[in-house]
C-alpha cells in the first residue's frame, strides 16, 4: 500500500470510525455526568437553559465569521415560525430526557436512543416522506424492525427480571423509561420537521443561528416559569458547572460538527450503525462510576431494540442501493438535499 493509499484509508475509514466512537463516548459521558450531578438536586429547566446558552455563545462567532464578507440571505417570517416550533420540540425532548435520566439511568437512555430510526420511519410515513410497499422486502424489514424495536423498549421499561448486579426496578424506572422514549420520539419528530424546513430554506448556517436564538428564548421562558427560585440559577465551581460546560461544548458543538462531517463522508447508515455502541459504553460507565444496577429485562430489551434497529437500518440501506425513480425518505438518504445541507439537531 502506497503512502497516498494509506492516507486515503486513514481519512475515509480509520478516522471516521475513531471519530464516531468518540462521539458516542462523549454523549454517554455527558449523561453519566448529569446523572451524577442530579444527586445535588440539579434543576433540569435551568440546566437546559445553560446548555442552550453555551451552544449559542459558541455558535455566534462562527456565524459572524461565516457572514463577515457575504450578505445574510433573507428568510421569510413563516420559516422563522417553523424554526421556533422546531426549537419547542427540541426543548421538550431535552427536558424529557434530563428528567428521565434522573428517574432511571444512562444505560436506559442509551437503550431508548435506538428507537430513533423506528420512530423516524413511522413519522416519515405519516407525513408522506417515506414510500411504503408492503410487498417489498426492504419495507417489510423496516416495518418488522420498527415493531421489534418498540417491543424491546416495552420490555426494557416494564420488565425487571432477575437482578444481574444489584437493586430492583422501581416505579421511577418505569417513569424514566417512558420519558426517555418520549424524548426520542420528539427528536424524531423534530428531524422530520427539520427536513421539511430544509427543503424550503436550505441555508443551514442561517437555520442553525435562528434555531439557536429561538431555542435560547424558549429555554429561558421555560426556566423562568418552572424554576422561580433564584438559588437554582446560581452556579458554583462544582460538578454541576462541569457538567454544563462539558455538555454545552460536546453536545452543542463538537458532536454536531463530527456527525455532520461523518454524514457527508460516509452517509447516514454508517453514522447510525454506531448507536447501539452507546448501550455497552453506558453500561460500563454506569456500573463503574454510578453503581447502577443491571437487570435481565434491560439486557433482553436492549438486545431486542438493537435487532430492530439494525432491521430498519438494513432495510433503508438496501433501499438506497436500489436504482429507483421513486421519491424516498429525505431523512435517511445520504445524497438527499436536506442531508447535504447538514443536520443541526443532535440527539
């Protein structure tokens, strides 16, 4: 292998693999930090506002540099309204996710994150962005994968089973599982809405900027309404501050940039394939750092969800490989206009 070929191999294969593993580790690490910080009675509404604030602070100079020598493209008021509603969906999903983490664990959060392709497929079909042919084996794979994934989520949430490591599942665990599943349903809905917006207004940098402003406003209003105690807004040099800074920088900036780069280089199927890895990472981190319990129900449910996850992804990958003139789902197709512009919603 020549030096040039080795360089191409490193850039197109080794680097994307290492980058995606790092992204999943950073996401689980943020959830683990949040779970640890929740022991100090962290306020989810205040926390979410600070995450949006840090993300916007990082975004602002990037936006200014990008449009320093070019004119800002005009945007219609109707587009701004749609982005505002998008920010409400993302904000609600974050709140559900953080509260769900308090009640359950990062492991369950990672298990539920694998529901995203199934939820996206259902919503894309509902909004007529996905064509379904019941006699097609690719459609059958996606439908079966969706049913299997949802079945696995039900098992992981409601079935405890023998304890592999320690404590038994309580009602908090069930509530947490429902909230985490709701989080990824709302994120999938936000992805569908995002794709719709990008088809009308495909200036992704401008959309990200407007989304950042709307998200900051929604999070600010939500925080002021739900957290009226001024002490909850005070930051101290403790694990809560570390968690805010870490998640604001990683989830709000680094992970989005890496996933966008990998999406353009390798396509969405490649990016999606790393999601089940978070279950293993979360399990290890949870046991080592949080003393989490592990139950047979979580193991079985997580395994079933992963099988369903790969069923949906496999069906979509096969569909993309076929030469067809039919309109397909713009959310999961690597060369679709919406994805060519990049996704600005991170799960």
